[in-house]
């Protein structure tokens, strides 16, 4: 009976640890731009899939700006490397980058345009900058 209880206890601990680990492998991502071009809409593409329109916010956001964060394009992304592309409504590429989400860090490589990132507690703010 005692070995069965030990096994059950070990199984519960492992399940708890796996559940905690999964949370650390996901980022809440908030995407926005501070550049307003009249009659232009921007769309985010990750892995060649449209993720939605990138909203304009009139200033750079910090993690304390709850009301502004709520106006961003919100995504949940697992740790991975993502081809990050921003296109206007005519298909013109404004930003072409690689976004790497690791368990404890974020990095990006820009080819066209730029993405400015800041992180806190598996939250990621991305400001899209382009010409």
C-alpha cells in the first residue's frame, strides 16, 4: 500500500510541475504602432497566417498603461521562432523580422522596418516601426 501512495504522490508532483512549466512557455503578446498614416491599415502575419489589424496608439506603451494595452492586438504565443511580417492593405511589406521567444528571453532580427520589444513576466509589448 505504501509504494502505491508514494507512486501517486510522485505522479501528482510531476503533473503539477508540468503544468507550471507550460505557463512559462507562453507569452501574452501586445502589438501596436505609433505611426499613423492616413488611409492605411496594417496587418500582422506570423508563419504566413494573418493575425489581425495592428492598431495605432498615440504614444509608446508601458506595462502600467492598462487602458492602452487593451487597445493593442493581443496574441498568445508559445516559445518558438516566428517569421514576423507587417503588410499594409495593398500587400506592401512594412516590417520583415524574425521574432524568437525563448523561455526566459526575447530577441528579434529586423530585415525591413523594426520591432521594438519589451518584456515583463511573460508579457511582451511589440511596437511596430517602419518608414
